[in-house]
C-alpha cells in the first residue's frame, strides 16, 4: 500500500496533505499536569516530524541512489563503505513495506 502523496503540513491537531486536505493523522498530547497545554512541546515536535515524512523519504531515496553511484565510481579509491547506503535502504524499506 502506498502512502498519501506529500507534501503534508501540520494543521490544528493533526497532519493533512496540502493539495487535497486529506487527513493523514491526528496528533494528541496528554498533559503532564494542568499547566501543560495540548499541542505544545513533544507533540508539536512529533507533528513536525510526521509532516516532513514524505519529503524525508523522497530525499532518503535520492541520497541512497546517489551514494551507491558514487561508491561504484569512486568508493574503493577512497575506502568508503556501504553502511550509509545500507542504513538508508533499511529506513526506506521500513517506510514502504
């Protein structure tokens, strides 16, 4: 199953796709005490990270491909390893499978 295409943005208490305003998810915070307001601190950080997910995934795919191409062309000469590309591929698989 494919995800809703980005870009996404933070909207009130959730995340929506920008183009068609489809609700992606809701982000709620449980206040630690009466002085803590919903939508602050950690929940805002989580919402920003979720909203950035499509852009992060696209960037990761492009960087993984470019890094592998550089490895093929120059990696051995510079002693570069495959770990960054493999780590990126694992993150991509986690997001897409």
